[in-house]
C-alpha cells in the first residue's frame, strides 16, 4: 500500500452537478471504496435527484447549484458541455476556499479558460474528460465499475494549481481510470479525430441509407447486419450530446472533416478511374496502420 | 425430417475452384453432414491443395480447372471476383451435362451474365454470394460451422434453370445459411450500400488519421481505442479483395459514395454554421433509424 494515499484521497464533501451516468457512477465508485464523506447532488429537476437519493448514489440534494456547493471540497460538473461555463458561473461565488472544481466535458476549449476565469480567490478549476460511457444515460444507468480500465484526460494550463491537479488525478485513478494530461488544444484535436469524426461519419452513413429510394432502402435495411451493426453502433448515441460537441469543438471538427473529405475525393477518383494500384495501395496502407494501432494497444494493455 | 431432402441434396462429386476460407468451409460442412461424395480441389498452386488434402477438406486435386470439373455434378468458383469469368471460360467446355456451376463473388454484375453465356448445352450457372467470412483467409482458416446463421443471396435471371437454382439453394441451406434471391442489380446496390460503402469509409478514416502531422498523429493513435476499434475493424480486411470489389461494382459504389459525400457536405455546413436544430435533427434521425434497424433484426432473428 502506498503511504498516506488513503488520507490524501479522502473527499469530505463532494458535490456533483448533473447526476447522470457519469456523475452517478463516480459517486458510486467513491462510496464503494469509502473515499468520500457526503455526496450532494444538484440537478435542475427533482425527479432524477429523488431517484439518485433512493438508489443511495447521493446523500443530499438541491436544485440550486450555489447552495449545493456550500462546504464542498470537490465539485464535479457533469452536464452537457455547452452548459458548463454558465453553471460554474451560477455557483462560483459560493465556493469555499480550497475547493477544487472539475468537469467531465468531451470538449475542453470552450470550458477551461472561462471556468478558470470564474474561480474566486482560493478555489481551483481543473479541466477533465473521463473517456467512459455506455449507450444508456441517466442515474439509473450508473454503476460503480464504469471507470475501471478507462482513460481520463486532464487538461491543466499555466494557471492550474498543482495540488488541485493532483487531487483530481487521484480521484480518477482511485476509481480505476488511467489518467494522462494534455493541453486543451491537443485534447480537442485528438478527440476530434478519434471520437468526433467517427461519430459524424457513422451518423452520415446511416442518414445516407435512409435517403435512398423506397424500394432499395427496404432491401438495404434488411441486409444491414454484421459489420454494419458494429460500424454504426456509435450512431445510436445521444443526439443532444453530439450537437453540443459539434458546436463546442467546431474548429477541430471542421479541420478533420476537411481532411477526410479531401481523402475521400482521392479515393472516389481512384474508383472512378478503375485505378488498380492506387486502390490496392490505399487499402494496404490502411490495413497496415490499423493492424499496427491494435497491436500497439495490446502491448500497452499487457505492459 | 423432411421427406427425400437427403437424397435430393446429395452431391456425388463437388469441385471447388479456389480452396480457401469460403470453399474449404463449404467442403468441410458438407462432408460433416455426409452430403457430398467426393470433393475435388482446384487452385493455381500446389501448396494450398496438398494442405487441403492433408486437412481432409478435399479428396483429390489438380491445378487444371478443365480437368478438375470432369465428372462434377456441382462446381463452386470461390476466387477473387474479377477472376471468375476467366476461370469459368477455362473449364466450361469440359462440363458434363446436368452440372450446376455457382460462385461466391461479392459482386454479381460482372459475373452472372458472362458466366451464363459460357455454359455449354445442358450445364447451368447460378450466381451466388454467401455473406460470411472472418478476418483470416486460406484453407487453414476454414471451418465447418462458418455458414451457420449466415445469409446467402442467389441472383437468378430469366435464363436460370429452376432445378439448378433449387440445388444451389439446398446446398447453402444444408450448411446452415438462410438463402434469399435478388436480381443482380439490386444485389450490387444493396451490398454497395451496406458493405462496400462502410468498408471504403473505414479505410478512409484510418488513412485520414495517418496523414495527420507527426506530433498530433502520435497522440491520435495512442487514443484510438474503444469505439474507434469497432468502427475501423473492417479496415483490416484483405486489400486485394477490396480492390477487386471496387473495380467490379464501380457504378453502384460511385452512386452511394456520391450520396454519402453530398450528405456530408450538408452536415459539414451545419457544423460550420453552428446550426443547433439542424445538427440535432440529423443526429436524432440517425439514432431513430439505426435503433429501428437493430430492433427489426432482433425480431427477425427471434421469429
């Protein structure tokens, strides 16, 4: 056992603003490990809060964020990414000295700078992104093992307090996540390429097939099985979340979409030209790259 | 037990041209069920044939297709789709009266009409496409249960002999496949949309990420996990097979790629404009469609 880890990790009072899958699962995981004193839940509506209380995910609740953060030593904001700065503004002046505020937004560029600027003297903001989730949402879908084996990216800036960063890191590590740090811009570009691009493409494939003429569409949907099912699984994600991601990470998404569309132009031209060598080369390169990524991850997981 | 099915299904002599995953698995499955007398294997090279003989997948072999089909009552051509008409031309004049020839090509437009035209009097061609496979290839990868729960599409024309069609149907059904018929053009459009488009898009996503600048690419590949892994699994498929599919199904692929690119233009414009309602509408529609497809398939599988 590492010395004094337990003491440094204990969170006397954690406030979760947005008690859903992400926030609820963190509360459950910390409670299961006795790493938290009290958990206060804040939502706009009562229904999900009374449900969370019944489930034992939270100990108290309020619909006022400013009331909810009183006495908190740690605050997690786990609401749709566009709403985060406004919510932090609502409660910032009520924070007590020493409190650490972090978030779980999928985009950091629209979150970190405004939230840092809102912190009163003695309170600290650390941008965070636990990369975890399921196809389900809401506190009923939360569970204590969601973060085991996951990754969390924290995005410290020059203003970030090192002690606050360390507390947030330990919190996510304690529930089983591997934590890495990245600057805000890199985070948004990396997630734009590995998560936002595939989601937009999968949505677009499904909508392309929906737009086919009636007769062929019926046949297409009857045969849309197997590989297609895996390929489009991510097109079943929450539309509001993905709308907010597109609005928040506009620049990085437009950049990677432009690159994708240019590469697709080239590939389409190769199909049009019946370019045997060009097609083979493109597919062989992609297979090599993809096999290499998977192998590297296998090694990393084992190491 | 259905009356006389066993008798009508028995294939005294089956010749498989191209003894790999697809042809080898059919031979194994028929042998396991005692539905075939002798299996003759034909490949261009000896190595895979002696391997297939050792494994008990075939009983005889030759590198000459014309010799291999002598005395055959059923011939399956399971070679890359572009080679099929040339191979059928090599052996057509050696076919004996009553022989049924079928194929396993992923595209039917470049296969069916030429092969039908090559049949001598008394021999019959039926276009087929067993939709099955794994990421591995070669006779060593073949196994008797590959077709259980799969689908096979047969593409009869006005010229197709009803008795020959019935024999091919029973052969695939006997090894566990659900058989449906479709006209050639519909087959190629449906597969273009549900299989060829997703493969090309997955290849293109992987290559787009490979083309990123060095610093960001390294980070991108480190984070390319989870959903990305599922999404790009199909980009690890055989490059030669996909080159041939692009060359053979050029028109249908260009048509669906054009539709995809047009839809992507609209989506990109919505991201550029920060169009909240447009983005939400597009994602919500896709989620509805995709959830509907999965539900319909679950019902079909249970029914």
